[in-house]
């Protein structure tokens, strides 16, 4: 896990020494620093330079999140989560995972280009800073967030030359970039360079664009032309700041110096949301009349030479300022609908090829699948833009086709929510003219996402429609997915006999149609069903068949899932050695696929087995690794798994206090997520703890576990060993309980269970605000400063129990 994701600088950074020193100092004292300024002022480059310098100050990482391509506020949290490696957790919002990932982390987030989603950024930043006390955030935006605690730092232009400082920052940048394009300026040119720098107000982007023209024009000629353009702009928006007019002038002037074909290509490139390559440009932007495909390479090279396009290892991207300018030109040309339609069609066709060869092929070795898999993942930003256009333009057919294949790629990595949103928006469009099989398969894919998000009611409704509409559709991978989702729904709702018959039919159907993808899933579900019934030999047979078919299929995701299922069966059979071997094998494959969620789940099971073998050192080492994986991916369920196994470890080590602490934290997390709490083992643990530690200390540890941050609880027990279970009890004064009202005594008793204000409010049918007021009164009357003191006092006075 790297300590940052900052890009390598494309060229030499010039100037701004004072600015960087000041900003680095501010980041040590301020939690939120916002770099504001007009486009082209150099906000992004300065932020990246500062971030690179302070990497050693942030042991938990410095992470760049580029928001320029995000147009929907709903995707901001998702984009941050993606960069941080936080994986969505069923139906819970991405923000929940971000809190887990960043709580207690000494990290710096760099949020770049926030202006188009500024309101959502303000909400998220406020929430993260409130919940994550060690987090720092550095933003670049044209508009401040205007939230409490924000320090707004206006990015100035580069220093301009004068008689005393002829080698000012602006001059150094211009000459450096001129040299980069092969121009060596003579001494006589520097007066003109100074004149040009002043005319451009020291704007870095404008200077770089001007320097790119020194291959064909002298600094004097450039300065003269820039001056002409300024005069032309006086008929425009007179209220716009001079710097904005200057930047526009520089971009327009640079645009005017392009050849006619370069201008056409530049505006058409605005349809791309992410990185693009020559192949995509030829398919989307070429036409026989103006831009033949065979000319695209030279045209791309020309735009890159003129600093209007950045090249990166065979792929390209537009600077955001240039992209906005190009998008305006595309709209003005009247081509926007035509080329966004074409972009949608091409991205759909490319992703369908990636899906068929990378995922849906019934059997193919992973080296053959991998290029298609990587290609498909690299186009997800363009998929988002294309689906958005499909919704905006009402193109349900291409939108559904694209969502179907792109959501499958997301699902392999456990990213479900975005695909669900795509289908829900697209299926609300006018579906006239959309082939019934496309609608039916889309509903099946939607049902898959709804089940994975625990929306069983929604899944049941949608899958029923999908099954009915797919009756006349030939079998395909998508139809197999729908059949499996229907079976999983039966399994999860306890209809075991129906589920068994259903999955046996799916096995027969998928075998007849050579659908190895879905046959793996059907056998795995039959293994689960047999295990639930205690039919362990049958479970072993189905799990083994799932793995055999998965290896025949060749996709490592299937192999890993089937291997982990075989591990679970071995665990049920009491074959710990085989279970550990299978879980380790599956974890390694999931790690190679960067599926950290499933990797963590498998390693927790290995740790649990290590506890059973009394290999405590191995268990502790694995649990520390799993805790970090769960935290980094924002998985509360993963943290809960670690806490449960850690509670077992503390228990067998004789540290009942730590065991209760971990169980309290795990139970609070499970209740928060609506998951089973494992009450049987907990009651046994609490009973033994009360006998050994006493009622008061047991209640105190339980209450602390429920109230403290769960990650910190796990770290405390992992790092402190038995120290966590022997924490000194808070001082509790000898105060008779009649000093409290009946309602206050009731609330004090409920605090022994570690309930939150909302939990207490729900039990007593009062408002959380009323609960908070009563707790404040209790503290004042008893002279306490914490809820844990109230809980311990309540236990000692017989007002409640753990």
C-alpha cells in the first residue's frame, strides 16, 4: 500500500518558493486549506507540489482526488472512496466507508477542481473533518466552500519582472517552457519576454501556451498579437476580472493559431471524460469529410506540441481549462449531439467486446482475458459520462447495453451501487423500441445489484419481472445471473426446498448451454444450502465441483470465490488445515485482483483458525493486517469480523476484559448495520466476565466497547495485549441514586448497555435531544464527566446490567 498517489511532474516546477513554504506551514496548523483562483492560475500544480513536500508528515498517506470530470454531486463521495480504495458495503453510503477509512488516520486529502460540485464537497468535507480528527484537506477550486474552519488562500499570479527583478518567476517559467520546445532566447529578446509576461499578468497557463508558440514566433511577435487580442475583448463582458479576460485571450489566441483540422479535433476531444488513446479518437472523432482517421496521429501530436493536450504513454488528456473551452466550441459548432451520441455508441461497443472476451467467455486463460479486463476498467469514467448522456438524450437502448456490461466489471470488484443507479435511471426512460430481451436482461442485472445491497423486497419485485420477461429469451450469461439471483433470494428467505430444486435446474441449464460462469455460482449456492442443512459430504461435493468448473472457466475471480467456499466447507467439517490452506489460496488471488474486501474476509478466517490452534502470535499478526485492510476499504463489516475474532483471542488468552471490550464494539457495529450479533456466545462471555471481573467492571468494558471508536478498540487490544482489559475504572463518587429522578435513573440504567442517545430515545419513545438533556443533568448531579462513569455507577447501584 503506497503512501501517496501523486503523479510524476510532467516538467520542471518553476517559482513559488515563498508560496510553498507558507502553505506547508499552514497545513501543519490548519485542517482545511482551500486554494482559490481563476482557471490557469496554477492551483493544481501548486497543490501537488505542496502535497509532495509534506508526504513525510502524513504516515497514513497523501491522496489526490481529481473531481474535474465529476458532474454529478452524488459521485463525489464515490470518487474519493475509489481513490482511497474504499469499497462499497451493501446498501450503505460511501461516506460511511470513508469515515472508517479516515477515522484516526493522519492523512492528507487533495481535492482538485471542486467548483462544479462545491456544495456537495462542502458537506462531505465538513462531515469528514468532524469525524476524523487527524485528517487534513487541501482543495483547489474557483469558489470557496464557505464552511467553518476553512482557510481560503488566494493563489497569486507569478511574480512579474521590473527593473530590480528582471528574472522574476514569470520570466523564468516562460524561458523554461520555451527551451522545452527547442527555443533558445537571445539577450535582446528579454525585454519582449518581460513585456509579454506583464501582458499575461503572470498567469502560468497563459505563459505556457505563449511559450509553445516560440517555435514559430518571436517573443515580440507574440506580445504584439496578445495585445491585439486584448483590444478585441473590450466588446465582451466588461465585468469579468482582467485575469479571466487575459486567460481567455491566451486560450483563444492559441486556438486561433491551430490549423483548421486541429481546431476541429480539439473541440471533438471534449466528449471524452477520462484518458483516451489513438484508437478511441479514430473511432469517435474521425469522419471522411473533415478528419480522416489516418490523420489523427499527426493531429494529436500537433495539439500536444502546442501544450493543448497532455500525452502520457500512448494516452492523452485535455487540461481542464482547455477542455471547458473545447466543450464550448463543440456546442457552438452544433456537433455536440452528434459526437456525444457517437461517443456513447463507441464506448458501448468497446465495453461489450471487453465484456465478452474478458468476462463472459465460457473458458479462456487469464492472460487472454486480462487485456480486455484492464481496458474495460480504464474506460469507466467514459462509461459514466456516456450513461449520463444516454439518460439526458433518452437513448435507453445504448444506455442499457452499456450499463449491462460496465456494471459487470464493477461487480467483480464488489462495486454494486453505481450500476444499480444506472439501471434505475435508464429503466425510467421511454423504452419504446428497445428490444424486450435488453429490458429483461437489464432487470436481471438490476435484481443482482439490489440483492447484493440487501434490498430483498426490491430484488423480489424486479427479479419476478425479469424471470417472466426472459422466458422467451435464449440462454446467456445474463439470463443465468437472473436465475441465480432468484435462487439466492429463496435461500436467503429460508425457502430451502425450493432453492435446492431451483439451483439443480440452474446447474442442468448452464451445463447444457456451456455457461461455466453461472454454473460455478449455482454449485457454490448448493454447497451453502447443504452446509446449512448439515449435509457436509454433499456440501463438499458441490464446493469441489464449483472449483473444478471455475478452473475450467479460467477467470481468477471465480477460482477465488469457489476456493473460499471450499474453505468454508472444510471449516464446517472440522478440517482446519484444509480450511486454512484454501482461505490463504483464495486471499492471494483476491489480492492479485485488488479485491481487498474478500481478501480481508479470507484472512480473518485464517486468523480464527489460528486462535483455535492456539497460535496466538499468528492470529494477532493476521488480525492486525485485516484491521488495516478493513479500515482502508471502509468496511465496517470487516472491522466487526476482526473484533469478533479478536474477542475470541483475548478470551482464550484469559483477558476477559479485552474480550468484553471487543464484543461490545462488534455488537454496536452489527446493530448499526442491521447484522446478526451472535448473542449466544456474547451472553456466555458476559456471564463468565461477571463472575471473574464483577458486575461493574464488566458493564464498564461493555459500555466502553460500544461507545469507543471500533478501530481504536481493536488497535488497543492488538497493541496492548492484556492492558486493554485492565484499564483503570473511572472514579465514581458515592452518591445515593435517589438524587436522580425516576427518568434519569432509567436512562442511567440504559447507559450500562452502551446505547447511544438515539438508542435510548427509541427505547423510551422520547427525542434524542431530551436524552442528551437528561444525561447532562445526571453528570451535573453526580459530578461525572463521562458516560462510562454513569454506566459503572448505575451497575453498582443496581440500575442496569450488561
